[in-house]
């Protein structure tokens, strides 16, 4: 998880990584306790834990325009989950 986060420009501390791992473990059923992570879990961790500082409204607007805004919520969720 740490390497994936760092590849996206977020550099969590070891403590933050431990907390993320614990969060994933607690959200799983007892029979799913392995060291893998599915994309939906990773996406949730990234969105919930990454710092949002440094991203301006203009940058978000520009990114949405690049995606073909206006964009419906369902389309945005689908894009985030498939790319």
C-alpha cells in the first residue's frame, strides 16, 4: 500500500500505513485475512487519507473539463473505479 500511495504522490508515515492496514483488516471478514488489497479498498484508503492541500478549485475544474465535464456523478464514479 505504501508504494502505491507514494506512486500517486502521497507519502504516508509508517504509523499512517499501519492505521490503513488495520482499517482494511477490520473491514474484512475473518476468512479474508491475507496481505492483498482490492482496488475498491485501496481507492477508499487513498481518498480518505491523502492530504488535499495544494489542489486548487481551478485544478479540479481543469481535470473535470479534461474528462468531458459536465459529468454525472455515476459517470465520475465509474471513471474513478476503472482508470
